[in-house]
């Protein structure tokens, strides 16, 4: 069984909690552990945090074969450059690579993969 959700929301910080609610609902539906849910929420907070403007951002999530795959964007080149910049050497990309099994940039989108089953 494959579940896919596409969510478009304003890129402003006030709306990020909506993405976490959707991830939580998907996790409950697919029996994803609390630890994996926390990792996914940290990942979404991190990637959504590199952009804050008045335009929309789209999050597409798919759960399939024991993996959550997500695509978030679009990001312009300046926002994508922020993946590798951070205070005290804590770059957003490092955070993403810590909580996800795969992190890639494809065009203006950040793609995340997290194994959630055996």
C-alpha cells in the first residue's frame, strides 16, 4: 500500500506546524514509531526553515516499502545555499543527514528519504 500526500502552504514559520500535523497523521496511519516520527518532524522543520517568505512551499510525502520519501520546495539558489551554512558549524544539511537516510537536491527541491521499517 502506498500513501501519498501533497501539501501546499505558506513558507512562513507560522504554518510549519501544519506540516508536522500531517506527518503525525501519516505516521499514525502507517504505524511509524515515535522515534522515526520525531526524526521526520526535525527534518521538515529544518528544511522548511531555510525559507521564509510570502510565497507557497509544497511538501509531497510518500510512504512505500518501509520508507518515507519527501520532496520539499521550490527553493531558489540562495535558499539552497543555506543548506550548507549554519551557526557554529551546524549546517541544516548536517541535521538532515543525521535524521534521514538520504538527502538530495534535485533542481529547486530537497528530497528526503527515511527508512521507517525493518
